[in-house]
C-alpha cells in the first residue's frame, strides 16, 4: 500500500489518484462493499473522462495532428 500511495502513481491526475486510493484503502480495510462502491465510482468517472477524449480526438485519434495520413497510424504512409 505504501508504494501505491507514495510511488510513481502519484503522477496520475489528482482525481484519478484519489479514486484509486479509495479503492485500495477499502481493500486494505477489508471492506468489500466500500471497495466495490469506490470501483464503480471510478469506472463511471472514467467513462465521463473517456467520453471527453473521444469528443475531442475521435475514435481513431487526430491523425493530422501527428503527421500521419489516411488514419493508418504510420507517418508518411
């Protein structure tokens, strides 16, 4: 648990980090109901975050922004 709360995951956006800490904390406390609630909250929030990314970048990303052609993911192809 110490590594999770103080390790490299600290670079996650704050909201996501706190959601994951809530899940891990509930597991550490032996509270499966709270762990499930925290996980469901994280999944629902992740869906909202993902929707925002999809709205901005589209389902295949923004190929023009990174120099690719025809959406195949290869530069200059």
